[in-house]
C-alpha cells in the first residue's frame, strides 16, 4: 500500500513538474541551460561550429568573445576602444563583422585571431547583424532590415517588416538567419519573430516568457541574443546569467 501511495505521489509530482516546464500554450521547450557571463551586455550572438561568438556593448566594456557554450571557457577575446559601443556581430567568410551603435562604423576582423582588418561606414544606427550566406543582414532599431554586400557594405535591398495586419514591426534588434528564415528579437519584449526574408512579412511570433525567474530579471536587462545550431535556438540577454537552448514550437 505504501509503495502504491509513493507511486501515486511520484506521478503527481512528475505531472506537476512537467506542466511547469511545458504548458500546452508554450511557444518553446527548454532543452538545456548553460552559463552566461553576467558582465556581458549581449548585442550579437552566433555559433561557428561548436564555438559561441558574442559581441557586447557599452562604451568601455564592448568586446568580442569566443567561448565554449557548455562551460563558458573563453578561447579568445578582444576589447574595443572605449569610443565604440559594440552592437550586432556576424561571421561570414572567416571574418567577423561588428556594428557600432552610433559611430557609423562596421568593424571587420579575422575570425581566426580577431585582428581588426577593415572598417566600413554607414548612416544611421547599428543594432543587429546576421547573414544568409550571401549578404550581411542588418537592423537599426526601426522596422527596416538592410541586406548589404559583405565586400564593401553597400546596400543591396531593404525590406520593411510587417505583421499579419500589415502593421510595421519596429524595434527589431538581434538577428539570426536559420533554415531560410530571418529571426529577430524585438527590443524591450520577450518575444522573437520569424520573418520572410524576401517580403518582410512576419511569419510567426514566439513568446519566450518565464525564461528567467523574477529575481534573475531584476538583476538583468532585456532579452537580446539568438543563435542557431543543429535545429535548436540558443537564447540569452543583456547581463543574463543563463543561455537557454530551446526548440520553438510551431502551432
Ligand atoms: Ca544572432
């Protein structure tokens, strides 16, 4: 009888835990949780193989860091001159491209040693950056996404992101290109959207609520980091203590 009661209680406990982790309405499943350095004001987040490369912001604190996502072990890092507020990063053709917020510069480095080798100018602000294997793709905090030539940063085309009601979606921030779609997180929100890179139409909106506890949110800033690897997304934010490996649920 005792063992039956134990089984019953175990079932209740298991069912309760399971419900908390994955409610029927959830837009995501958490697969794993990894450490994230709480001094990183995350602005760019991308995988190269098994290595995470992260760009961080704030004048005097901006970095590019390459590290092991499993344990946070840093392989290589550089600090930016304090005149620069680092923004989005992406790796293309063995080079790292890094936007700056208001300095009108895209800085270019060798991926292998993070030595700076070039820089390009643009107008407006720099926010998020990714690439689709052909072009660099950039956001500036508006509803626009800019496709640029990686050779000279010249503008190739612009899309305007609109939701299903044809209303502009602005404050597009960190970007990730995965499986033919563009993903963006929206500054100040806990959701990310998938976008048709040809038309700018918002395809889906994924609410990533409750990743951090209230206590953790209190000590951190906004969600701002999307990296894709092997079918899963890795999500973090500015000063977040954790990186969440998740699977997005399409309903
Ligand atoms: Ca990214």
